[in-house]
């Protein structure tokens, strides 16, 4: 016998993480189910390239740098002589990752490319691949996307008639920056809602906006000298408790204009031109400063540590009113529809990558089975059953997430007669918005909460190595993904807040019946008696109960509706592209959730065994490095 040492003896072979575009069976099924074949063929080369590039050593080096060199305030917010100076510093890794996302058009694609109602699906399929490697740069990108959509509405719909020529110029300039792919021109955006009085509840907002136009006798101060963009006529002051895109170029924020009116929405640039500023070299005339903003302090968080999140004090910040006074909630809801989808896709991206790492580890890790026998984890019956069950939950949430994106795409671009339809249930035009109103809150409430223990399960699947930070092998760093994914069920509305919001949508005196009708249409389309019966019970409960009486049960109610919708979509997927693996996953999910499976796919779906579990985890017909050919 030879003793081991730090460099001799057994050293575990490193897992190889494969391109998720091909390696993730659920991703492939979702792409085939939701996209017409011609669009899928068209986007495959680009998506394949992204899937490969996000696993490159260069990208992981940027991730490590962004995590290690975290944002900070230079001089703790003051210069050498004590003068306040809110200068935020971010690392090179963060900047490089942002630039990569800009060049790939993670936001711009939805605005400069036309795949009809499938454009959003294409965008988020690409984002899914990028999420786990972007070190949270998709957070400011999400708000960038939401702000672009809001400005697009005001620039290119009937709302544009209400804009003055100067407002149109200002909004168009911002929109052009938000939708650019050029890193030297692209803007990200903040979304400042949260104050000390509440997060999602903005009714007690203490930020105040005063209409205070500049005197007509003098030139209007500029936000940017090079672009001659004027500052807005509103002066905004207050305190924002969380800003998760502190390095952004602009923001959409909420403020009060009058005690008797609700909150209003405003656009404001982060910086303004100040010709009187003198640089340390004595130059003057071209200086910029923060637009009435003081970065009070940066937040220290459990996860998303590469992301600069701050407390901000506003004093005389200059901005432009968006829409009508008192209608800020209506305006910000346009952004929330987008950012909530981004948050859910991030949760799915973290889980998809974590499962990919767990799959790869199982191929190279040997374990004892007694009497000297050793096998790969990929051939261990219990481990494969565990990963198969996790994969089944993952695929169900992928179906719910991308069905919500399907509805979002239909809301933005209607399906025309010359565009190919898919086998996914497509609601009548009049039900698209009512359905999206429910799904927007429901899918995030369910998915982001459910994802957290599953990502933890992937971390556990690697044993002690999974619990390590693994910065020396960043591609295996599930602990980072776990910390980051935990925020999904908190920001953009906690699980309970969104469950309450879903209930509010279903009980709304004007639009609630349409939302219920939209769910009715979707679930009845399955023609599955068990699911329809389950839905009828919930529907009667919603119809008969008062909102305040149903509120304590809102989480359970919403989760049950989500499980019914997932089951409906599982049946659609199994019918569209049948196979023993998807049929087994469908039956197992429905059985686990207590639904009758007698109308689910046939008896072969009840088959249980190692080979079936391996096929669910790795896909049918795959050669496993240490296992048998399926």
C-alpha cells in the first residue's frame, strides 16, 4: 500500500460542462414546442454559439473577477478633503460581462429583430443560456428591457400624441440607447420603487416631485452636452432604499406630485452636464456629475454580490413625467411584466446550469455499492431517481415560464395568418391580456420559490465539493448560483406579494372575470377530466369567496393553479413530441401533485427503473461515460 499525499493518490477527474443548448433535454423540448421549426432552425447557430461562449474560460474569469472585485464607493463617498463625491467603482469583469451581453443583444434583440410573436421566446431562450454565467449583469438588463418597452409604448402608439416635441426627443434618445448593441452607446436602467415604507407596496412613497421648469430666459441645462439632451422640468427629492442598478445610465422612478393623487412615474438621467466642474488637471467645460443623487451606501447582500445595490438620496433630481400624474402604478406595471419574466428566467437559468453540473459530475464520480463493487453515480439507482425527479420539476417550470413568455409575445405582437402556429395553446386575442395579467404574477410566485430547494439539491448532489465556493473551478460553482437564485423569490415581489396580486387579478371587479375566463379556456383545452374537475373546484372557490376571506389561502390557491397549468402543458408537450421519457415525466408530475393520471399517457409512462431515470436525466440514447447505453 502507498500512502496518499497532497499531489499523489486519487484525485477526482473534473466534470466537463457541456453546451446547454444541446445537453439540456428540457431546453431542447421547450424550443421545439414553442417555436416554429423555421424560426428554430434560423436561431440555432447563434444560440449554439452563445451556449458555447458562456462556458469559456474567459467568461468564467470575468465572473470570478466580478465576484472578487465587488463594487465600492471611492473614498467611502468623499474626496481627500472631505467633499462628498459619490463615485461608484465596478470591476473589469462586471464591465466585460455587461459588454458581452450588449453585443449579443440580450435586450436589443426584442427591438431590432422581428420573429413576430415568437421574438420574446427567442430572446429569453438566449438569456436562459447566459443567466448562470452573467454574474447578475442581466439584472440591470431586465430593467433596461422594461424601460425600453415602456418608452416604446409612449413613442410608437396612440400615447405618442400626448408628447411634446421635446419630450419625444428626450424619450427617443433614451430608447435608442436602451435598444443599442454597441457597448459604447448602450444604456441600462434603474427601476426605483422601494423605499423604507415598503417594497412592492408603494402607496406610502415619500419621494416628492415638484413641477419647476427652468426659466425661459436662460438656456435649459443639459443632461448630455454631446447629445444636447435637456434636463426635465420636474425636481424630484426623496430617499430610495434599494437601487439594484446603481451603475445605470438612467432610471424610471416613482414619486408623488400631490397629496390627493397617486404616485407618478418619471424618467431621469443618472448624470447631468456641469460646465463649471474642473478636473484634477485643470480642464473645465466638459464635466458631468450625478443628477441630484447621493449614493448613501452600498448594500451588503447574501447573494448577487457583484451587483451594485445602493441606498440613494435624491435632492433636486431633474426628470420627465411619463404618462399622467397619479398613474405611476399603471406605467410601472409595463416594466414589471418584463422584469418578472427576467427574474423567473434567471431562476430557470440557475437551475438549468446546476442540473448540468450535477449531470456531468455523476458521469465521472464513482461510488461503492458493497462487496468491492464501484459504479458511476450516473448508474446509481437512487441518485438517478433523485435527479430524474428534479428534472421533472425543472421541465414543468420551464413549460410554465415559457408559456408566460408566449403570452407576453402575443401581447406585444399578434399572430398573423401568414405566420406558422405551434401546438402550444394560443388564446383568442381578447384573452391574451387577461391571461398575461394572471400569469405575470403567478409564474414568478411559483417558479422562483420552487427553484431554491432544487438548486440546493444540485449543490448537495456534488457532496462537500458542492458546498465550496469553487472559485478555482468557477464552472462548478453551484454555491454562487444558489446564493444568487435565492433573491428571485424576494425582488420584483415576494412569493406572498405575488400570490396576493394574482388573487387580486382574479377578483378584480372589472377585469377579474376575464382573467378567470382565460384560465378556464386554457385548462379546458386539455380535455383532461381530472384537471378540469380540480380547476372547477378552485374556480367556484374564487367566484364565491370574498378577496379578504381567500387571502390567507392565496399562496396555496395560486400554487395549485400553477400545478394545474403545468400539468396541462405537460400533456401538450407529451402529445406534440411523444416518447417514454416525457410521458413518464408527465405521469410522475401529475401523480406527485395528486392529480388523476388515468388520462395521462399510457401504461409505459408508469414504468420505473434505472434506464428510464437515466433517459429522463440525460436524454434517450445517450452513451454514459461510466454507464450502459440506454
